[in-house]
C-alpha cells in the first residue's frame, strides 16, 4: 500500500470521526495518541478549512442527491477528494479519484464507488479543466 493511499485511508477515518463526534479536525487531531501521517493531517485540515467551497462544488455536481442525504463515508471521501483536486495541484487527478473510489468500495455501500467516481470526475473537470 502506498504512503499516500494509507494517508488517505487514515484521513477518511479522521473525517468520519469528526463528523460523527461533532468535532473539528484540530480538536480530533490533538487528542490522537499517535500523530497521523503528515499528508493525512494536511488533507483533513484542508478539507475542513475549505469546507464551504467544497460543499458548494459537491452540491453543484451531485444530481438528485443532497449532501445531507449522502452516506457519511461518501460525503467524507468527496470532501477529501475535492480538497485534493482543487487545492493540491501536484497530485495526479487519476490517483485522487481511483483511491477515493477504492475506499468507497471498501468502506461504504455497493453503489458508492460508482457514485464517488462520477461526482469526483465532474468536479475534476471543473477545477482542473486543462487535464
């Protein structure tokens, strides 16, 4: 498993826990017994920092699905993936989407992989139009 893959998986767990416990990312990170990987921290904190813009993008491209209706895991993956697509330009689009899809398949519903793939692809077309 690549380092970034492991970091994304850890970031998903952190983002999920933040939402379920109603905590901010800095609060949750401060109480971790072992500090998570630097990249996991970066994307969890970045997704929270840019949450309003990220949620606006997800709402813009999700058809027939309100953000609040999405499974928590899907919502977390979409926020993390959108953050990477829009604010981490050195990471390849394909890697971001592929790993988000794999995590969705592993941790969410049977249709989540396809849902996350389609939505992140539309967001990527918007925020990375030159690729």
